[in-house]
C-alpha cells in the first residue's frame, strides 16, 4: 500500500508571509492541526497548531529563559517576535513521495515526531498524509482486504490470459497467495498487485509456476 492510496489531495496551504492570526483562524475553520507552507508550489516548511498555541501562551517570550532552550538562539529570538508563518514554521519540511509505502511513512512520522507529512512529486506538493490516514488504512477488516486483493488478482490473471486459480487469505493485514500460475513472471507480479491494496501490511507469496519465462 502506497502513500498515494491514502493521502489527501485537497490540501489547504499557507505561505511564509501569511499572518499567524490568519493561519490560526484557518486551522480552526478547517479543523486540522497543521498546514504545509508553500512558496511557488514548492513546500518550504510546515506550521502546526502547536506553533501557534506556544506563541499565544508566551512560550517564546523574550523575558522567559525558555526562549533559549534551542541550540539556535537567533531562531528563538525570531520566534519570540513572530508575526508570520515563516517566523515559526518548521523548515525544511519533512516530506515523502507518493510511491512511499504507508508503513515507511508511519515509521518516518514516529522517528521525526511529526503528525503529518507533505507529499511531493518533483518537489511540488501533491497531497498530505497524516497519522489519522495511516490508522484508517491499517484498520480495514481482513475480509474487505481479501476481497479487494482477490478482485485485483483476477484482473491481472485476465490480462495475462491465465485462468489458473489463486487462493488469497488475509490475517492481521498480512496476505498470503497460494496456487500455481502459468508463468514465473506472473508469479512475481501478483504479490506486487496485492501490496498495492490499502490495508495490506505484508504479502507472502507461496505461488509456483509451470513455465519459467524469466
């Protein structure tokens, strides 16, 4: 399962010049916790509700020693007098590409302690994936996943003009393919077809073949 299968493509963005108060209002209106910050279609950072809330609470107040906890004192001082998104955004943005696996995106979120990842293609924003998207993808029922894999396998078998039956089982998001197909190349393609189905955690192939066309 790829990031492109679960990402949101209708993404609200702000620019570095967007006033913080306007960004805060946008966060409330959209009911989201953060936005990609974009300049000329290129992601240059991410701003979150935490950035705005910390500022409103005086987390970066000039008279508070907490301002100097960061190794970058100049950056902390800048945040203390922040007025625009560019003053408080996290930059550079941590991004992923649409072809990343959802599992890979989830691991990156955990490693970097972020809740969302802008999705880019050729450095241009094409979507966003959040922790909620990842949870929803992995929460699908095994039977729903099995039926979708079986349908995708049938389509691929039809394209290959191969009527050999392929059995599909799914447990805990792990799919197992068993059977004997006509060609080795088909046995190698079918697990990839299964991997592309949302909710699949892993694929184990026990497929055999009768003709070695590799």
